[in-house]
């Protein structure tokens, strides 16, 4: 298996990252669940995943203060577990070899300042994330979402302060509307604050809304673009499709087994028709559907004019090996055109 290639994350930084990022929203799971219904995490398997990641140059790790790894939505009793586990396991390596990202804004306590992007909340949560991660700093700190109740200038000054204190290296933004994103960028320029370096948004073959406004902003300002859900919650792997019976199925321990909204949204007739064609095309190319979906995301750099770095979450080691191999797949313009055609009429459920 070849090692991953590296790309410069953005035009306004010198940071280099692997072309694939390892996510921690979903972690390898055991069959046991706790009293809240959360799957217990297979720590040994996750340790192996990190070892294979490191050995193959996958050094870009993504987390968030709210992540657990085995339940969604995450109750307050379970927030922070993914960071805590990641911190324990990364102690076995040289911290400087990793690029670690985490996020802030989601609810972490029941009080009025228990969520958002106020200076109070952000300065509390960076310390909490660093404590769980057992690190002195994080490489990228994302606004996990917008916070209309906090002035944007306060937010930008707070993140700038974190960078000046050495607690954060680069600032990122996730799930923020394009108009707010541009306002943040302009505030940084006007007041000489630290610039936004990385963007993180949902992006995959069947969910491409960001092409209308977010990726043009990324290209215009030279910002890095990191794509979460490149496999559409695992739907693009084909694991939810029974090809012989041409119908949907839900494998044990899959995300759809504990995130019921996946079936409601994705299990439509048009999606099934698309996936059968998609899976056949992958078979013709001698690759898996998951590899084709990841390759499409990475190869869209040719169309959009900026690197696209997909975040993968793996439930077993073989998924990681599959993803690493996908990073070298070159899709032709005809391949991209065909995938565009077959995905065009996909409709989602409510």
C-alpha cells in the first residue's frame, strides 16, 4: 500500500496535510451499549487504525468537543469522549508529526453560556479540549457553526487571541453560511486579525450544495476545503443495498442502525436506482463503491480548482486501508461526467 501524498492546506498558510483526514465522529464500535444507548468503542481497533494511519502518512486528524464516537445525537453525559480517547492513544507518538483539528460551538453544559462562540465559552472550551487531548495546542480550531448571538468581531478577536497565546495554530470555519463567512474574512482583513485558513463543510457526489457559494469563496480567498461526509453517512459504500433483491437493508452496527434519520433521508427509490448504477460502475473499474466516492471527492479538484480533503470515519481497519488506496485513483473527465449524469436525479426523503 502506497503512502498518502500531502497538499498545502491553503494559500494563506504553509501547513501541509495528508490528502485524506481521519475523523472521530464515528469510531470502531463493540456490540455492547451503555445505559444511554451509546455503543462502546473498540479501543484496540482504533489503536490499530491510528498505527496504520501513521505508517501510511495519514497525519491529519479531525475531532470536535461534542464527539463521542458511538452515539448520535450525543447527550451531555457523553460529550468529549472522542477527544479523550484520541489524546490517550496519540501519546504513543510524537505529537508534532500529527495535524490535529477540533471544534467549538456545540452545547457542552446546560447553562446559558454552555454553547456558542462567545469569548467566555470559547476560552473555556479550548482549555477543556486541550485537557482531554493531553496537548498544549491544536493545529486547527474550527467554529463548528455560526453563532448569530455573538458579534463576529468578538469571535474573530477571541480566535486571534488563542493563536497569540499559542493554544491554536490556525483558525477554521464549519457549517457557516457563505455571507457570514465572507464577513468573517473581511473583518480579519480590516482589523489585522488572524485569517481563516480552513473550511469544513458537507460534500459528496449526491450533496453538492456548497458548490453554489462556499467553494467559490474558498477558491477566491485561497482557503483550504475539508469535506465531511464524503460517503454520505456510508450510503455511497453500497452497504445498505441488497443488489440481488434491489432493495435497502441495514447491517448490524452500521450508522443507520442507531441514526434512524439516515434511512428516512437517503433510502429513496431514486437513490437506490443511482446506487445500483454507481456500484456497477465501481465494479467495472475494479474498485469498491467507497473508493469511487472518495476518488470522486479528491478528483473534483480538477473541476473546482482547489484541493478537496475528505474526512473518513472508519469502523474497522479494512475501511482505512480501502480509503488510503482510493487516494491514488485517477478519474478521467468522462468518468466525472458519467457520475454527474447518474447522480443528477437523486431525491431525498423528509
